[in-house]
C-alpha cells in the first residue's frame, strides 16, 4: 500500500490555492465542526450487480459472485449549511467461500485508509477555508476483482483525493491475498526475489529515469504473470513478469 508522497504534493497544491485567495480564512471552532454520521456504521450495503472488470487476460469477474461492498462515509460541516469535507470508502468483502481471515486482513487495510481520511478531514477543517471552488473529499473506490485462482485473490482500488479545486487526484492501489493464510502478499514473496532485485527489474522494464519504489509502484496478478503499474494513472505503461 502506498502512503504519503502523493499526499505531501497535494497539500502543496492546496496551499497554493489558499495563497491565491485574498479572503480571510475562518477557522472553525469545536462547536462548528460537525460529523453527521459515525463511520463505524455502514451507511449503505450493496451487492455489485451487472458490473464486470477484466484483467489483462480479458477474464471477467462479476464481483457480486464473490462478495459484496459495504460502503462507509461521513460529512463534516462548518455550520448548518456549509459542508467542509467528506469521505467515502467502498469496502469489498469476500463471501463464505473464502477464508474468514482474508476479510480480517481487508478490514485492517480499510482501517488504515479510514485513519488517513480522518487525518485529512482534521487538516482541512483546521484550515477553515470556505472559499474553495468545490468541497474537498477523499474516496476509496472499489474498481473490481483483477484475478482469482486457488491460491490468490487480487483486488484493485482507486484512492481519490479532491482538494477543492477543479481536479481530483487518483492513485491506484491493489491488494493481493493468499487464500491459504488469509494474509496480504507482496510481489517479492510470490516471485521469491528480494525487494531491491525486483524493483531494479521493474524499473528497467518501465524505463524509469529515477528509481521508483513501492510507494510509486504496485501490482496485481493475472494468469501466469504479475502486472506491475505506476500508482498515478497515465504516466507509465504497465509491465508484466511471468510467475
């Protein structure tokens, strides 16, 4: 899972927006900051119907055949009519055909996103800038199942950050779980290579000028291969290694 290099860059963009705003910032008091719902309670649970996702072998997985989404979210207000920030998580859970511990692992991963989004919310509400063009938000979007076999499951997500400007920023994250242990596995473990060796190979295949690490890169499984991708979409083409 990636974390904070992208977030630091996005904070810089936000600060530049604030600097361009000549109006006085209003910092909300503790009574002005209001959460309209507790994220520990799912706001909506739904099966994903009629939605298919394809891996690089053009195998389609209908997500509702393997599990369900539980959607969580909260909104925060400066006053009754002024929303300051909101976030939403689409958390996919596997059905009873899979080890229960796989869902326990997913729950821990989703909790780390929730913590990140809550910290982002705290930061925005402390800034108190009510003059942004749009309401800032964070969202974890479930993109689908990339691959399933007797040993592994690969899921793909879009971690979206909108800073209140015109454009939202995407960062793709994949989660690959071992069906025998229920744990998340790394590409290095699957290919039995050390991280440094594998990063050197992937960097070379992508033709990166500067060495990228696992904050920049991620992977998902396909039939007999691993697909490596740059987390920020549209920058570098995906590459594959056999397994």
